[in-house]
C-alpha cells in the first residue's frame, strides 16, 4: 500500500503528551493516527 505524507496542525501540549504516551507503548505515532482514521471510517461503513 502506498503511503501519503500529510501535515497536521494539533495543539502542541496534546501532541507532546501523546508522543510520550506512544513512546512508552513502543508505538509509532503516525501509525496511531492511521489506526484512528481507519476505525472512524469503519464506524461509518458498519
């Protein structure tokens, strides 16, 4: 599957907290955004 580069504007404090959370979990932050978007799409389809 091809990847697409995107630019997001988010609150810096929220981003930093989420980044630390992802780091602790051993997750890649961009993959978490991708997972979230996929779940939202699935909600609409189901």
